[in-house]
C-alpha cells in the first residue's frame, strides 16, 4: 500500500467509528475514495441501520471523480440486496479501478463482494496482515457474526485497589461525574444491558440511558436480569416503563444457561451486551469465555476493604489467568478509563 492509501485507511477507520451506536445490528463501515494522484475525492460512513452504506455515501460524495479511483473500505463491500443494494455492484457501476479491503466480511449472506469485484476486472487488495484498527472499530459486529452471540463488554467503576463498594456496601459515588456521564454515552451505543439479581436487590438500578438531568433520552437498550430463582421485586426499577426488560430464570433455580441466553439474544437481533454487574455474574461470564472486552473506570480512591469487581471463579493459579490487551486509555476528570480486549 502507498502512504496515501495507508493514510486513507486510517481515515476510513475514523469515519467508521462515527456509526457506533446508530447502526446496530449492522456493522460500522468507513470508505475513502482516492484519485489516481492519491487525493481524496470522496468519503462516507454507514450512519444508520437501513440507510445507505459507506461506499454508496462516498461514491455520492465523489460524483464523477469516482471513475478510475481507488476505494479504501474497512469491511469487504456487501454482495447482497437487503434494505439497500449490493455495494460491490455500486463500485463496479461507478468505475472504480481498485478496492482495498481491510477486513473480509464473515457473514455468508453478504460476503463475496471481493470476488464479484475481481470478476469485473477491478483490482482487489487486502493488507498483508489483518488491519488491527479496522478489526477493533468493528469488533462488536465482527465478534457477534463470527460467534453467533452478542459482543459482551463488562464495565466496572472501581477504586485503585479494585473495590466496587466500601465494606458497608456504600458505592455511590466511587467514580466522578465525568465517568458517570461517559457510562451513559457507553450505554447509548449498546442494544442490551445485563445485570445479576444481586445487583438488582442491592442497588435497584434503572439501567437506562439518561441525560445530565437524569431524564431517559434516546433509544433505550433492552434490560436483561439474570435471576435464576425469579427474585426480581415487582416494584424493581428495571420493571418500569422506561425501557424493555427481560428477566431470565431457570427451572428449579438451577444456574442460568449463560451461553444459551446470549444465543437467544442474538436470535432476537441483539449484538452488543453491556454487562454492568455484579461480581459473581461477571466472574461466571468471564470463566465461560463470554466476555470480550473490559472497561474499567478507576477513581483516585483507596478503600482497603469491600467487595471487588470480580468474585470467586475457577482461576486458582497464575497459569490459568485470563489475559487481555490494553486498547485505549483516557482520563475523565480525576478518573482513568482503561479498555481491554480479552485474548484468552
């Protein structure tokens, strides 16, 4: 790839990220068109589910300048007709000469765009190695499509010594107002939130996306409570009318089938679960290999005692430890936000 193409791919990833939270259950995609001289002639990203795809937006932006251009896309152009037509055909009709594909489409229904482009005489190029940024920006949809279950993000607000509450159970507020506002931005980008019954009984959370005044705003994720024995109170806040709620129980109070629950959510069209607690549920999900990402908000507080963000589990020695890669680090007021991707 030329320096101009490499820079264009980085830009396409930036554009794709703008679709986070608005395109589910579809992927985020960015596209940049370069002239033969390496100048940007068109840009686009997938802005909402059912709307025009990134390639179509970029082609419209470029107009006649698309002919002979190179298209750089973060995900292989789709090859099927759904609510919109196939992007592979749109690129062919626009007269592009080359397409650089950062990540192949794993969805059988839409894959094959690269073959269609190649059959039409268009040069199709893939980076020699998987483009990590393009994978990461679209991690939710890619993981869900490959595993047939939603991508799971575990979120926790903790002290420096990884406590989620004091010894007497008080936890409001460990993290800052900046971190709490960021949590609501995170909630606005998922389609499902999940907690265990322990959290419901202890904290009675609303589990909604709210503005600075505490008023529910925007499209609300589905609320899921893992409650094997059906103990969710009839007046629990998660049962109010601000959002939909699904309470998952089991026969005779046996442990809930967590993989099965995620599979069912996938069949319902859910692609991103934000796991908000509690420690035992998070540990069970982690040990079952069902957590893909961990986001921790670390407050400049030390308690020395109190419940931790995880509890129990099967790990007894360091060789069994779950491993993760740090992807981003940001400061939010006095707090630090770390985002990790689980690797094992």
